[in-house]
């Protein structure tokens, strides 16, 4: 393919538009262009607004890539509960989105947004891996929206973690990333503490794939004093079992996000299906991943349409940065003391900030982060200044405002369970608590006085007890990193502080907890034992958008969990959650199951009290799973109380 011709034919809009934080007073829109923009005019229905410099945050990502975040803030800006069309025009380029094919629903001329301060329905989910064999549930979500009445749409789409997999990249995807870096002129950077001097030395030829875990990623230099010490001596700092193509440079992170959200760049190059220079197993792996990526990219036009119409909020989990991110204090010690691993983690955080974090609530980043972002990308467009680069990474690693809340009814509180961890005092190799004491007290303060709330916790607060028991057993022999042994009950202090929030008399009566992370879906109804005025707690987990748990293993865990931790099991009295009564909802009324292993997007409908009216998962094949409460009119049997999940 002729590179000059490809560059000349780049479309103006490379990615987006994606609606981000939108409420009565705010309109936030993200997109990326291949050329600079000048004077922008935003039309919201009949309201025409000439955007001022403070209304638009622009970052030149490369010589042919500009990221724009429209962040308009005005009292009473957005009418409520009606569809508002939006149009963005540039003084030089004209209407920016009019040439994007199939961007609207129902034949409308313009995309639109609907601000709903009272949440009646929400879509949610996590874990979107492009080369996984499952279907992309965001495509199904778009199809469902296209068939619905125009005014019948969710209030928002909440992405609860692992929107990207920085640590698990398919070979063909890494090849595509290299093409995008070259196509857009994304900048190079210098490395220290690595086997390479700079990112220019990275090869994106197929023969170089599947080798980074051996040849590029840094290793620990300490022996762990555990019964399995040899697993940790000179072990890779990045612990993902799929780290063969782990991303390292900032340009790689940027290219990944552009390929994840929009179809344009995929059309500018071809990825070979048959390649040379790989071992036979890796050649077969390449071809399988190639096919899955072909399926993935065909749905990206629909994903873009969905994101152009639903306000979308995001929160990181580990794979957005790297597997097991901050899982133990020992991991942190190894990762942040090594210059190259610190840079890799920092680059992933910069990527998250640009493509996810800034759009959640731009004001949170205004003072401490945005000036450093602007400074980094205002230097030579082809090379990142090392001093400025490191300064931004240092600031992001110290930043404590990743969490946020939304002024809706119910109030939405989105938790950062990754950077404010409660480190183990007894053993640095034990899992840290997902939030420390100060962060949990901040959460309790935010909940006091609310009668209903939606909490977004990337990891389930009430998980599958058998799996947590396996993780605890692995921790006892020093293998917490091998089984992702992080859950809310893993750290005694964090577990007790969390449970005390639910039993506090002044916290909400209706708790809905939205989670992802685990690659399967389930719904639990939770209450406080022996308390007549117990709050109603609903643990709703949907994972993943495009990922699944090992197919043969999950049914076994599901069955064993019902046997060992059923409703009447005395083993429940030995758990940290013995004060809580937990009942597992039945997927489509099936009394034998509580867990669903199929990619999907969660849909929760609410009644006025803040309780869920229905809990569903829309799967990639357009089928639906309804989680039904035992004893409800939907149930097929009234004898299943003995199999209710409890923990």
C-alpha cells in the first residue's frame, strides 16, 4: 500500500464523536481529527454557540492527529428529558460529522443526546478484548437502540473497567498499532532501564511478535520468601499470562485507543493473514487472532453510533494499565522502583487520562494534570521530552481524584479501587485492600443523607464465595499474583470498613452496586441479617463486553459454590460477610445456575425508589438473560431456597 496516498486520503475525523459527561449544566464531546481545527461552532438543537478557547481542550497527539474535548459548562445549558440534536462546525472544515456514514438513528440528519437526571435505565459492563473469540456486546447494544423508540434509551452507558487490554494484545493488533504510529506520525520517546534506547527501535514486523515478555519487559530482582519463592525470583514485573505483546510506549497506547473506538484507521492498511518468521504455534495463533479482529472491526461503525448518542462514563481496572496493577505492596515496590516499568505504567495512565479519564469530569483534571499534558504535547511533535514526560507520570501516580460522582437520582458514585489501596501491614506480598481507610470514609461521607445510590465498583463487592476462597488459599502459599487474588474481602480492614458502611443507619436504604472485572455475570440480593429495617442491596455484575471466563471451569465453580455456600450452609458463618444474607438470582429462572458466561452488556431498569425493576444482560447474539429472584412470579420452582447463594 502506498504510504503517501494513504496519508493524503485520511478522513478528517479519525475517531468519535463520543458523548461523555452530559447533564443539565454540561456538554462534553470527544473526537480526534487528522488536521487542526480553528473556530468551532456548536449547535444544540436551536442554540448556536461559538466555542471559546476554554471550551475546547485540544492535544496534538502526532503530526497528523489532534484530540479535541469539547467541555461546555453553562447553567441550564441542556434541556432535560428530550432529545437534543448536536452539530459541530469548523470555520475552515465545515460540518465535522456530516460525512460519517450511518452515524444517526432512525434516519435523523444529526446525532442527538438526551439528558435524564432521573435514571430509569442504565447500560453497563466491562472487559472488551478485541481478539477474544466472543462477540462484541456493544454492537448488540447499538442494534437494540436502533430498534427502540427514539425517546426510549438508557440514561447513560457506564463502562466499569478494562475498556482496553494494554497487557493482552494480539499479534495482528500489534501490527496494526505499528501501522497507526507510522500513519499518524505519533511521537517517539527515550527509554531508560530498558533493552532499547528509544521507541523507534521497536519492530512491528510479525516475526518480532509474542516475544516482549522475554526480550523487553523488565524483571524483578528480589526473592520472595514463600513456599513458591521460585515463581517470583527474576519473575517479570508485569504478571499477565498474556504479556507477550504488552504495550510499552505512549504512542502504542494512543494507537490502541484509536483502533478500539472507531473504524476509520482500520480502512487505511491491510493486516496479512499469512506471515513468516513465527513458530508454527504462533503462526496458528496469529491466524486465529486475525479472524477475531476481522469480526471486531466490522462492528466498530455501530459502536461509534452508540457512543455518539449515549453519555458514556468510564473507570479503569487493572488491564487498562496492566494486569494485577497495585495488587500487593510488593508488586508496587518492584514496579515503581524500576525506571522502565514505571514508564510503561505511566504511559498507560497517560493513555487512560487522554481517552477515558478527562471526559468523565474534566474539571477534576484542570489544575494538576491538564497543564502537564499540554506541556508534554507542546514540545517537538516527533519526540517527547523526557523531563516533561516523567513529570506528568509522577503527577498521575500521585493523583487522587480518579473517582467521581454524578448528580443524578439515584446518585451515581464511581469508585477508584486501584490507586488508593489499603496495603497489608502483616506481609507486603498479601493483597492490598481495594480502598484504604481514608477513601472508604470519603465514600461513607458521600453516602450519608442519600436515600438511594448507584455505586460503581469495578470488582464486585459481593463476589462468588468459592472463587474468593480459592484466591485466599493461593494467598496463603504466596501465590496471590497467580490467581488475581483481589476482592473486597481479601483485606480484613477494608472488608470490615466496607461492611460497616452498609450497616450504618444513615446511609441509603437502596444500594445498587454495578461491577464487572470477573468475565461472567450474576445478580445478588443482599440484606443485613436480623435487622427489620435492613437496607436493600443489589450486587449486579456484568462482564465482559467482549470476554468470557474459561467455558469448562465456570459451571463447576457455579455448582460447587451452591453446594458449599448455599443458603443454609454453616460455612457462611465462617466468612467475613456472616452478617449479610445473600440470595443469588436465577438466570432466566434456571434453578441450577447463578452465573452466566457469555459476553454481554448489562441493562438495569429502576423504579422511583431506586430499586431495580429488572436486571438483564443483552448478549452479543441479541439474546437476553433476565435474573429472576427466587420466589418471584417468574420462578420455575419454589424449592430452591437451599441453593440460594450466600456468603
